[in-house]
C-alpha cells in the first residue's frame, strides 16, 4: 500500500533538506551521501514527481481530504528546496568556465578545435530527461579486452567514434569505490561517451580490488593498462603519444598518482621500461592525502580505519612504514614535472572533504610548471558525475574544453 500523501511529502522534504545542508557527522556520512547525491542530481525529476503527486492526490481526493493541506504545505517546501538545488547545479557552468579562464587564460576558448557555441554551453535538457539511457549510435564500445593476465579484473573497454578515426587523443578512465568495490561500467560514462562523440578514444579499466589484492596492486594494474594503451590503442584509432587520465574518488587518487609517478620503476615491476607518462590529468573528488601528512582529522581517520586495515598490508603500520603511504599519496608527490591538471571537487562532499582538494591544488600550484585548474562546485556531493545531470553536463563539457586545449598545446609543441 502506498504511504499516505503527507508521509510521502515529508520523506521528500527530508531528503531535500539533507541535500541542501548535509550533516557533517562521520558516523552518518555514507547514508547522507546516498540521500543527498541522488536528490541533488535528480532534482528536476523529483520536482516533476513531487508536483505530479500533489496534483494527482488533489484530483482524486479533493482539498478537504484528511492530511491534504499538510501534504500540500510539505509539497510547497519541497518544491522550493528542489528549485534551489536546480539553481545551484546550474552554477556549475560558471564555476567550470571561471576555473578554465583562470588557469588557461581568458582567451583560451578561441584556441580550441571547436570554440564552444551557445548550444555547447546550454543545459542539455533533452539528454537529461532520460539520465540512465546508455545506447548511443554515435559511439562504439569494444568490451572486455584483456590488458594483462589475471582474469576479469584485468579487462578494459574501448569507447570510440562510430565513424572510424586515426590519431585521436586518448582518455584513460579509472573507476572509484574505496579501492575495494566497483567496476568499469559504473563511472565516467557521460564523459567518455561525450568525448567519443567528439572524436576521442576512451578506455575504461578494471583493476584488482582490496583486500584480496593489497597496495600497490591497484596502481601497478593501472600502469599496465597505460602500457597496453601505448602498444595497442592505434588499432582503435587512438594516438598513443597523448593519453590523459581521469577518475573519481579512489579512481581520482589513482589518476593523480599516475600523473605524479610517471615511469617510476618501483610501481612497474617487470615492465620498468614501459612508458607510463600521461599528458593531462582530470581527477574528480579524488583522495589525495593518503599518508595524512596534512594533519587533517578526516585523513587520519581514513588512514587508520580503511587504508591501513584493508588496502595496504595489515603488517605495514602507518607509523613504522610511513614512507609506503607517502609514496602512494599524490599530496606528497607534487612536483614541477606534473602534467596539466584540472581538479574538480564538490563543496558538499560527505565522503572526501573539499579541504583535501584545496590543499592538493595549493601544493600543486606552488611547484608545477603546467596549468592547474580547480573547479569547486557549490552544492555538489561525491560522485556527482556518475550519470547525466545538470551539474555533470556542464562539468563534462568543461573537461572536454580543458582536454582539447591541452591536446592542441601538446600537439603544437610536439611539432
């Protein structure tokens, strides 16, 4: 039986309130994340359902039915809150563009292959109407190609334009999931499909998961995938000379670490001679302070509760073996040789506090010779880009502009 009208509206109002102001208690961070994330990114859909539910109730039961007035009051409050979420999500366009102008220069867009048109900058409402649709006639997906021995955790998918290309720039996507869960089907799909429609070749990988596979198995696998790209991507139309890397959460950590540990033989056992350099990095809501050297309380808690127990070897105490954690920490690997970075993080992130991204960007900007763009998204939760939404649509298009500019700069210098 359907819950009573006031109860349904009260639940929706509660979810909306959590999305607007997520509680900061560590004990509730995971349920808060799920409630706020879905409500925030699906706010237009929930607003339509909220109004439809109220209209349907009044049509069936009239205004005098028990609980109707209370339910309508709750509906109005929910509608105002959801409208506020939608308004905040639309700010992502300006936040991303401001970040790019600051890092690349005010006239950067005129140097792009295709300077953004009004349509490129507009919210694609038609696409957002069906956010979980994955079929795209303009994109071909080659599934489950092995990049190393070891079974399904060493498989990758290639996304390429349906119309054959040659010498296309390449994007490597690394999924998140706290190094313990997840797979290549779950993250980065909107970005990869968008880039493939624009002529890029994209690669999404699986990698071994903890605790069955302890650190550094995860980054070693990512480097093996990068070596596979260098040797094989030309067969799919990609240019092995230009590979950008992206990922979210734990995938953001691995992406940043790839960019800051290029050709490190300690992370390339048995393939030390392979070229594992990357030409750009775009981490989303990444984990950067692995060793907790920033002194942040949340970083220390994550180190002791997750990393030391489930990701690293249990006998590698973070006090006695701190160097192992420092070697895995992008925050402690920043250098002048870093490639161009575009760091993206949500201000309301319940799982990885935004302060971690701010400190990473601060340190990176202090030493890097290359551009470091940073977009801090108002109201955004963790995993805001998993499916098409108002916010993720603007972020995807901004990432495309950053990567296009970086690729054109690299190509001009290379020639």
